[in-house]
C-alpha cells in the first residue's frame, strides 16, 4: 500500500489533481471537521457499497485518512479499496490531526457531501 505525506497531499489538492479524498472515520467525526473536499465513508459493513458509488472508476486516485497515525481506519479503508480492485490508493497515515496541527484548513458538514 502506498502512503502520502501532508505536504504531498496539500500539493496535489492545491494543483487541483483529480482525486477522491475519503475520511474513514464515523460520521460524527467527519461532521465536526474534515479535510477540504473529503467525503465520508466510514469503515463499516457498507464500506464497499459506498466506495463503489462514490468512486466508480477503479483507476482514479483515492486518498484515505482518519484521525491520526494511531488510528487504523484509513489503513483498513485503503486495504479494502485495493481488495476491490482500485489501482491508485494512498493512505495519509498521519491524518486529520497532522493536517490541523500544520494550521491547514478544514471544512464542516455544512459545506460538503456524504456518501
């Protein structure tokens, strides 16, 4: 599985790269704050169904993240996406805490979409 750093992810987002950013935490955590443009697909029994709906193109770049480096949800999400046949999956291991610690912007549920 590939990983991506905060700086690499920020650069891709700033460039407007065509990617899907997935927060793998429960809805309550996503509603509180999430990375700009992220969709919420919690790692639960409906993960695969929601992932196929949100990201129908298995060649599309997908980046998963969760709370922090100790949180296993983004790794599990990335593994499940790879098992579904997604070809370009990255895990942002350090997650939302790293993003916020760097002072980078987050969004609330008011301005984004869910899966």
